[in-house]
C-alpha cells in the first residue's frame, strides 16, 4: 500500500499553485481541476470528481466516485460527495464569470456539462501554470523518484542481461521486463501527458527494430504488435547472435516516474563505428548533465550542444533519417513528458529540484539506435543521476 501524501506537502503544493496563478493570471477568481494527474498532485487521490479552487477561500474536492476511497487515501482538508456537478454548483457559491481550466485535457462535452451548472462564460488555461509548479520537486517527491531510479538501475543494468535468451521474441522480452520490474517494486504504469499516447513497458527492439517509425515524439522506434497496437514489441522478431538490444522505459513508485534507456550487445560486438558513436552520445549526456544547474537556460544548452557537433554526427542524431526529435532531454515526474525541455523555446531558467531525463541517441543503419538516457536532478553542482551510471552496450 502506498503511503499517503502528507498534509503539509499538499498545503505547500496548493500555496505554490495559487502563487503562480497570482503571478501569471492577475485577478483570477476560480480554477477548476478535472485531470486526474493534477488532481492527484494537489489532493493525493485521483477520483472521478472536480477540484474547485477559489482565489480566496477554501478549495473543495467534489467526488462522484469513489467518495469513500478519497476519504481513505487523501489528507486533503475538505472532500465532499456529489451526484453531479449540480451538487457542487449549489454548495460552492462560486459565481465567477471566468474559470481557469486544463484546456489541454478537458473535452468539449465535459466543459458543456460544467457550464450547464456553473454560471461562467469564459474559459482561460491553467495548464502551463500547474506544469511549472509540478516541475520543481519537493524532498518528498524526490524520495519517490529516487526509489524508482534504484529499481530502474537494478533492472536495466543488472537483471535484463539475465533475461535475454537467443530466439526470444521482442514481445516476450517486453513481457519478461515488465514482470521483473513489477517484482522489484514498479507500480506497473507509465504515464504521458500527450493525447492518445499508449506505451506498454517502453520502446524496445532488437537490431533495426529500434529505428522503425512511430507517432511517438522521441528518437526511438518500435514495430510493436501491429497497426492496432504499435507497442511492446514484435512477436515475430526473434533475438539473434550479434543483435543490438535497445530498451527505453519508465519506472514508477507512488505515482512518480524515472526514464532510462539501456543497450546490450547480444552474443557479439556490434560494429566499431557504432560503438564510437555510442560513446559520443555518452559524452553528450555527461556534458549536458553537468550544465543542469539553477539559473541555466534550457534552450541555450540545446543550441550550444548542437553547435558543438559536426554535420556528419548530426545526421541521424536524435532519430533516424527525417524522423528526429527536436530536444535533448525532458522533464519527468508524475508524467514522463513534463517541463522543462532541453530544446528551443524553453527560455525560463532551471531551478533546483527539477528532474530531467537526458537522452542523446543516434540511429545507425544495419545496427539500430545507440545512445543513452538517465534521469537527473538539477543541483547547484550540476545534474545528479538517480537512475544509474552504466554506459550501456552491456555485453551479454
């Protein structure tokens, strides 16, 4: 059983959210949270419900299902039952004409149901504000991520080599990894914020399978089970001697995730030029990580890093052919794709306690995707890895 999010932690999160709203949305009067991840962040539970946050006054978590569970697992000060939004509207007394919502998440039909019972006519977004608040991790949050990181390190650096057997399928490999991770304490889910993103275990592949195109905005690929389920791994692709094995996945503990990529050389060494490229990716990761200090600008790290690389190396860097990710790293926490991002356009300075997965990778024809990924904490001394230190290309 997970531990409850402490009351003091919830109070601090709500205070930071309100302060951010005051700073960026002058005169705001009411915010409504419907997304379950943000609801969990602010209340410690994720029911079917509505979290109403007035600028002045007590925030109330209205729960449709399950009220009993919410009371059992949340230390939030005020939790009330409701049958529909009508109950919340009748009791809340909120009359603001403008409500701030998660406009990236709330479907039109849900918005219309809210407007049926609440007298607001204008909607404004709060997505960026709550994302910025979540980006800075507390000691409580970091402790969960560090635990996830230890599991991640053990499974990918120590246990996966024992799983790999000649003739096993990619799908079988993914199933084995999932079982081992859950056995070590992984909570079994990898969460993303993007609409419609589905990941089972992670991106994994043998050989050039890791270069197969997907709709996922990342450097790696995966053929998957097929068009209806481009996830997990191919049941037809079997592990053969000399294959590069690639896996990029998340590990969760009590809602908090780490992101890590590891590679293995099965039954023989991959070509020397691919090994050299891999080690260049390791150097890039270490250089970027050294810059993860408070006050540093993410976009500047990105631009400086790309400017330092040769045109030849940039070819197939962060992907393969025309399919290239336009970032070097991304925030991670309650979801794998959080802010800040080490990319153009992210110009706000880093702050201590932010957690960022750095993942320099490069596609190599005939081999697959080489490179590395680890999750780092922003500190005054540079990024501190919480997912291990193996350079990858582990011989099996």
